[in-house]
C-alpha cells in the first residue's frame, strides 16, 4: 500500500482546493523514505487471525450528544476517554452482551483499530506527511 486513508484524504482535499483555485493549499510532503528506508519484505504476509467467512458489517451513526454521554459514562474507569475509546468500549460491551451465551473459552476475542501514527511520532509528523503512516493495533479486552 502506497498511502493510508489519511494521506488519500489530504491528497483529495488538496486536489479539490487546487481545482477551486484556492490560494492557500497544503501540499503533501513526500519525505517518508528518509525516515523509513525501504527494506525487502518479500514473503512477509500480514495476518490478523481473523476468519473471513460469514462476516457482517454494520454502520452506526452516533450524535455528538450520544458520544458525550458515553464519554461521561466511561470516565469513571478511564480518565477523560477519547471519542474512540468511549465508542469502542460501548460497542465491545454490546457485542459481548449479545454473544455471552455463545462465548467459547478457547477463543480470544479482539478489537482492531487503525491508528494514525503522525501525532505519535517523536517529533510528531505534520498531517500533510504523505505515506502509509498508520498501523493496525489489536487489543484484547478483559
């Protein structure tokens, strides 16, 4: 993959701004190879261990007030949870409540999140730094 979703979004926004004739356009920076020189990854296969049969997807839309209520609800166990943390906790608890009678004690249940690494780099990378600067992280809720 050449770039992550954030890079594509920034690229499309810059392209649209150019097409509109905007004067203040943030141009992407292509300096990622200097920070992460290319290496030979022949034969590397990423695997999450996820089964790909019978996958269902759903789209949920939460209002700002609902997210604020979830953040308040989970603030007793996490100090100032982010929107993602609060929504993840809520969705996980709902998922586990639905499958509680079918939980297999020999299975590991996980949550996967895509994480933008730009603000987490040291020093932080600018938002317009183009490339694949994200990582899928796995958590195993208890």
